[in-house]
C-alpha cells in the first residue's frame, strides 16, 4: 500500500514514522512544500537567536520513508487518487493531509525584507538577519507572540521592541487584570520593550521592498522590523475544491475526510468543529488515522485536557485547559505580589475547567486529575499548596517534572546529558518547550552525582526494580500461606533429602524462565519461589476425558512428577494417582475443599456433558453428575484451570454431532475467568509453567482473548516451525513417504495446520524435547484451537476441505 | 447381605463404580461393576472421512493412546484392502511395544502398588536390611545402596511429618491385608519413585517415531509419516538405548519385585483369590519373521490349557441387555435415588459398558491370557520366561490366574517384550540397509471403493482390541469398538453370568467393609481402562461386517 503524507512538520514526520513502525512493508511518501526536511517548529525561536541549527531541530525520520521537498500541492484528484504539485504528480492508495496552519497577516509580507510572519525556517532566517539597531514591532500578544518576544530579547540587532496589542490583554483575553499587569511588568523589565495597548497598524510606507515607516493608531515608527505573531488558520487551500471543508478539512471521528481514502490530521483538520492546537492532540489524531488505515482496533477521537507552558527568563506560565472550557465561568484567584505569583482557577459550578498559573507551583498532575474526574474543587487545599514546595519549580508541564525530580533522576542514574536523560523521562521531548531548562538543569545537577557509584544501564535498573517487586510478591505469598508451617530451614532440609541432583532443578528453572520469557536474572527468584509452592493444594478433576492430560502431566520432566508431588505441589485429589478410593477419596476431597477454601487450585481435565441433565457422567458414592461436582469444586477454588482441549471447548467429545451435549469448563460454569490450556494433550511444560507463574506472581498470566496464557499460546506454529525455510523455498511434501518427507520438507500441502494454530510446540516439543508432530512428519492438527476436530484434524489443506463441502 | 459401594475407583483410567454384596463373614457373594461415563465417540466418527478416523479414535483413550489410533487406521486399511510397507509395520510395532513397557510399569507401580504397599509402615524400615532383602530376588538389585534407601526414607519421613500427604492421604494404611515387612514396603516404594522417572524416559521411545505421547500423530492410512526419523541413525540409536535402560529396570526391579510379591502372597495365589472363570481370549500377533509371532492366538475355556481352540472372529457378539442401550441408541435408566446401581431385577440396566461375548461366553483378555495361551500353545520364545518365573517362585501355571498372578503375567510379558523388541529394531535396520525405505503404500483415495467394511484385531497392553468400520460413499457410516476392558468389565446379561471383573470379585473376603482394599486389589489387577471400554453398539442396529450384534 502506498501512503502519501502531505506536510512538512511534526505531524507529517510523526505519521510517516508511525506508519513504518506499524507495518514496515508500507510505501510511505512525504510531500513537503519547504526546501528542508521536516523539523520541529516548536524550536523555531532557536533559529532566530541561532542557538540551534536547522539540522539540530530536524525530526528523525525512518530512512525508508521517501521525501519529496519543494512540492507545493496545488490540487488533488480523489477519483484518480492523485496529488498534483507545481512540478509533479503522485499517486496514492491513502492520502493523509497534515499541512498544519498559517499565521494570518493583514498583508502579504513575503516580498518585504523587513517584515515576517513566524512560521517557517525561512522566516526565522529573515528575522535573524535583520539589520542592526532595528526597532522591532511585534503584532500580537498571544502565546506565539510572547514566546517570540522572549527570543528577540536576546538578539543584539534589537534596539527597541514595540508590542502592538489590539485589545487590553496579554496572552489570553480570559486572564485577570492582575495577571496581565504581572506579565506586562515582567516583560517591561527588559528596558527596550514598550507595550502599546488598544493599538493597531493604520498604514505603512514602502520603498524598494522595505517598509520605511509604520503608522499605528498611537505611534509612528521609522525603519521598523515588522513581525506578525498573531492568529493562525488551517492551511487547506489546495483541498477546498475536492474535500468538504469548513474552517479546516472536515473529518469524522476517525480523521477520515469526505473521501474515504483521504485523511486529515493536525491543525488543518476539523473534527466535529474542533481544530487541534497542541502537539498531543495532533499525535492522538495521527495514531487514530494510522490505526484506521491499517484496519487495527481504533478508538474514536475525543478531546483531552491540554497543558501548555510559556517559559521566559522572567516568568513561567502554565495553562491547563479542559476541552469543556468556555465562558461563562467563575474564577478563584490566589495572588502574591511578593512572589510575582498568580494562580487562576476557572470553575463552572464546582468543576474546574481551566487553570492558569504564573510562577505557580501547583501540582499540575493534581490539577489535571481534578479536571479529568470532575471532582469538587478544594480551595483550601489549593491555598495550602500555593507555595513552592519541596519539589521545586515545575520544569516540564507535559511530564510533570519538577526541579527536584530532575535532580533526583540525574543523581540516582548518573545521567550525563540530555540524550541519556531520555531513557528515564520524556521531559523536554513532548512539546519540547522546556528542553533548554531540562538541559540546563542536567548540567547544574552534575555536582550531585556520586562519582563512586557504579553506573547501571537502564535495563539493569529495570531488572533490579522488577526483581525487587517479585521478591516482594514472593514474600507476600509466604505471608498469605502461613498454614504451610514451613520455614526456610524446612525447605533446606527438604531439598537436601531430595536425591535429585541440584542440576536437574536448575535446568528446569532455566527452562521455565526461558519459556516464560523472563530475563535470566529471574532464575534466582524462580528457584526461591519453587520451594514455597509445596503447600498449595491442588484438586484435579477428571470429567468426560480420556486421562490423556493426566498421562502427559505424569511425564513432566525437570521437575519430574516425583519432585512435583513431593516438593512443589500438594496433589490432594487426583483420581489417577491417589491411593484412596470411594468414600475415603470423597472425604479427602471434602477435607481439602473445607480446609483449603479459597486457596486450592482446581485443575479440570475433560469436557462437561450437559445433555440428559448431565447424567452421561456420574462420580462418587452418591452418583453426583460431573457438572454438579465441577460446580461444587469450582465455587471455592482460588483459580480454575481448564486443561486440555476437552476442558477448553468440549474437544473431541463436543465434535459433531456432540451426542452428549458436551461443553468446556468456562461455558459449563458460565465464567470468564477460567484459564484455558488447550492441547490434545496439553504439553506438561505449559501446565507446570502456568501453575508456577500463578504461584509466583499471585496473579494470572497475561492471556489472549481465549484466555490462553500468552507465554505459551502467543506464537503461531507456522512462524516458529523448523520446516519454515522449506515453505519459503517452495519445497513441499507432496505425498507420505516421498523424497520431501525423507528430507523434512514443509507439510503444508499435506494439510499441516501450523498456519492456523498458536502454541509453543515448535520450541518446547514433547516428551522432554524428543519430538513433535511436525518433526514426526505428520503436520499439525490444530489441537489448541477451538473446534479443531471439526475443522483441522485431518490431512488435507483447509481450502481443499472447503471446496469438497 | 450388605452392599458396599465404591465410587470412584481411583488409580485407573476413567470412571468406574463397583458394588459388592458381602455376607456376614465379609465374603463377596455378588458384584456389579459399572462404567459411569458415556461420550459417544462412535457416533462422532460417523459421516467423517475414513482417513480421519485414526486421529479421532485415538482420543478414545489417552492411556492406551497409540492403540486406538493404530486400531482405527488398520481397520480402514482392511476395509480398502491396502497393504502397508514392511518398515511402516515395524515402526507401528515398535511404538506398540514401547507402549506395552511403559503401560505395564505405570500400572504396577503407580496404579496398583499402593494396594500392596503400606506407605506409613515403610517408615519403620532399616535401610541396610532393605538392601539385603533386595538381594533375595535378584543378583544385582536396582539402585540398592543403603544410602539410597536412607535418602528415600528421610524424604518420606519429611513428607509424612509435613502432615500433607497429597496423593497418599486417606489410604487404608494399617489395613490387615497389607502383608509386607517394613523393608519390603520401603524397597517397593523406592521403585515407585524410580518408576516415575522410568515412565517418562520410556515415553521418549514412543515419541521418537510418534512425535509425542500421549496421542502420537504419525500413523496414516497406508503407513507412517516418521520416515525422516527412521532414516536417522541417531534416532534408532536413541530408541535402542532407551529400551536398554528400560530393560535394566525391568530385570533388576520390576521382575524381582514381582517375585517378592508372589512369595509374600503365595497363600492367596494358591487359594485362587481373584480368579475369574478361566475363559481366556488372545488374538496373538507381532511377527518377527515368517514363522514366529510374539504372541499366539487362541481361546481357553475353564482353565483347560490342553485343548486350546483357534480364535474365530465370527464367534464374537455384542449384547446390551443390561447396559444403557436399546436398539442401537442410548437408553439410560438412571441410578436409584440413593445413587446406587439398579440391579434388583435380572433385566435392570446398570452400566455404560456393553457386553461382548465369545461364543456366548464371557472372556478374560490381557497379559494373563496372552501368557497362558502363548505358553500353552508352545510359543518357543516365551517359554523360558514363564518357566524361569514359575520355578523361582515355586508356583504352577494355573496359579497365575489370580490377582497377584495376573500381575506376575504382566511382568513376565514386559521382560519378554523388552528382550525381543531389539529383534524388531534389527529387522528395521536390515530393511533400511537394503534400501527398503518405503513407509507408505501409495493409493489414490478417490479411486478407492466407495463402500467398504473392515476390521482390525490387535493385542494391546490390556488385551484384545477390535475396531470395526463401515464406509458408505467414502464416509464412515458405522463404527464400533470392543476394547480389552469391554471384555473384562462387561456387565451381566439376563442370564446373570458374570464377566471377568465380577467373577474375580466373588469369593473375595473383606477384612473391613469400610476399607474395601481387597476389592480394589482385584479390580486393579486387570488394569481397568474405562474410557476405552464404553462403546455404543452399531447405532443403526444392523449387522456390522459379519459380526452378530444382538440388540
């Protein structure tokens, strides 16, 4: 599939990278009207004062993404699926428009030397090359204008700055008079700056491409350098003809425009009347569009709380806004002239809908939570927390990183620079506005690093933490099962009395950690927790079964059954192995259920026949039905494991025409929390491994949608098959015993169901790794999949089967 | 008369119930055994492609696993008149032989031993004396250092002390029918543990050619698929070494343990405790060459070993007078309100197991039948194995027809198979050596007969297994199985004649009605496999193949 992205900014680069990471086989093309590769516009200010080069702010881009520069789009033809630029034609399967927005200037400044809008790298170079001793005139006092002002403040070319404000407000018309006064006084601390409120340009004189004189309602300025940092509008002109547009390109909640093959994302898109203005909103939209194009699970777009920050040398401003923010509102103001601090809380009823803080230290995380949950505002709490707290000043509003957090991170992890810092926190990298502060903070915090402390990699750190967490869980497990009455001394003597070689135990531990995809450093934890397993009681029921799973279980190796029953599990009820029978076994069962209520693990083997009121199976002195016995045992079990295909979905017993009305355990019990370990029979590795993971971590393993543990049932057999290479080469067994069969070629043509089956058979194999059905030349029959006896258990290809029906 | 109900019978495959009526002396006067699970595998097999029968029928049992897989495929091959290559037949035999060895050892040690061995009494054993005891039954006992017994003892002690006996809890420990000394108990228990490892190891031999076990997956109509394993010398070598190790355990532990048991229970053996009616059925099989089979076929009536009749498959009939079927369909008449079997009237139905008869008679099959028939018919290979055992234990051939003797026959058979399985491997190697590597007899399925009938008779670990298949329009129209346990655990008919299980139970004396250890012992000696045993009869009520099915 060929996907064309139009745009040259953050959104375009993000989209291209995201597409590639989701599906590397996609062909992705970016069309940018700029002469430069996509760069981060957030840092344009740095180009003005030349603290950064264009290269240093350019966005990392997947190398397989094709990039066409200087392609100003003129038109698209949705029917032919073509995009036209001034000098090219590009075909697409899917088109994503991410052209962003343009500042709105009252007149065209592109041909004027000493006037600029603030949008592209070209504009920045224009500003940076302004003549010395210019008087800069900044039109617009919104966030963009104020940020640019900060940049200009550091430039030697600037002799004077005049800020033209159309109304009476700075930053935002919703700010209080106090806040505007505070911002104004802070700005004026730079002696070169004046602010002219309620003023705008009336006329200007122009001579050979230069403005020589500017006339405003209140001022006349000679030889100005004019800058527009005012409102922006979606950049959508080339698309107006072919797509439905309002202010922006109209999209549905999946960012799809009026043409199903065209998506719009970011500041150019209008989704249900809303136009994004924040990086976070743009990336949310991009993720939705990508998922929708690739047919993945996708949520509809919904607006989230946004957090902005304006950082200047003289003040910080944080602005947290709910998507519901709108007038009318009430406002709670907490101000301090002494600290130059103002907290403004905008409320509707008891709900907080916006917060603006100047030099504030309120916990942004708390504010966002209050806003998100719509909980009542506790003004007293806000008042008590108005002062700069232990965590110091807020540095990154996106990641809620405070001064102290940064210092701790640097000291704890011996972080040397911003690059390393990225492994621990995204601060400075989300919207990027605080990058400089983070960089400075890291440099300042270097003195806090203990030079004698060994420096651990991020992985090492993470493992250390996880191991600590697991050890805590093991300790918790011990605490939860005090009836074990086993002390660490007991364990040791029990282990010593085992005549199994320590080696054997270790090899099992390694195998389990490897097969559960745990890091090798977990081995120690696994082996420790093994010794506490003994006391967990197990009731094993055989219902409508063939005992195949019990037979497989007793063939477990490393540990063998001996080790299992003597040391790791307490197999209290298992009809195949238990010495007692009849009344005595019945009372043994009752004793376990009574004494170990809520603690025992119930393993069920076999299907549950529901036909004839369940009387196809009767068990016990009183002739209880299988279903009744199952319900009785499952009621107080800590965990129910459905073992084998029959317990999973009825298996062979439920194959057509299902004469006994058999179902799996989950269905019989009407429960969703049964762990399924299908297989015919299930590999004992998967039984033991699953038990172990439960006992160790005290929580269920991660499962797929059929409640099969991912660690055992995630991989597709075909993908991990030892014969896969022959499949790729087109080398197939064509009939039993042919040349290919002797050489171990692919069994797909002989009806192998590896491509339809998910399990770890290829890596684990059976009977202590001796073989598995594909190695034995037969092919897989899909025994881990639902209904396999009616779908897969044959020696023919699935498509041929369908044809013959 | 007092009725004793035992359900579940544990340490067997499947759901078996036994009800015995004992007189005031505790002697069993009447017995009813009943299969308590019905799955309807034959019904499920209908309307399927005959080539799929093996994989599905294999699921009849996860313990006999390979047996039904092979039985189903063989019956389909018989229906189509397909012959299979020599090497494929040997590979099937090798898997079967390995299953015999595995199955018999698991049966004796893990499913049966605790009927003879008192775990708690073993704790009082002296390790050194145990080591000495072992030497009475074999020159070089298996793992016989007294340090080893000390370790086992300590392990058991710790286990018992923990108060949580797991699978050993609620056993009839201390029962007067336990006759072994502490040392003998410890010796056998130590082999219980060794045998756990043994059965894991021997299973690898099946997996080498079967892909896995339980439920191997390498047999197809026309041959086997594991040709690459056959051509790999290391795989053959692995197989040989696994069997060699197995043979070591059989000769130095299993067989000596059986000698110990026979000596300890000689009174009971001589009294014929657990003896059935003396009718034995064996279909024989497992050829080594043109003239020699591992087992002979034949039929014995009333322990008359001199006049052995030839096996005639047309004398087999299946009846359901007292089983929960009628006219080829399920006819469940339920249990009594208290959960007991309905047995008051002579036509009350009481089991899911149907009633196969040979020439109208109930028969016993299994290792005992194979040993008796093969020996009596003068099979030259088995002779020395039987003679040696009988002489060492000072018993006669008839004595094997008893609870303990049934086990002895099983052990003799295991040691016999272990010896001759090497001959089979050698035959396979000869084939490969002379370039006979064919493992599949080619056929075009579409060109096979649309309608066909076939059957297969096989000796499998528990006895005679027969599969019958009928194909119409390339689909299975009828399927029927008579498994070994179907013969042995058969219910009565209207005539009230008992099957092997029931007959063997009558006359057994119980020391304590609340602890019916003696009943378990008799039943376990047959190695019951109930999932195998329960089969619906021909659902259309027609004559299947040429076998008389009375419904």
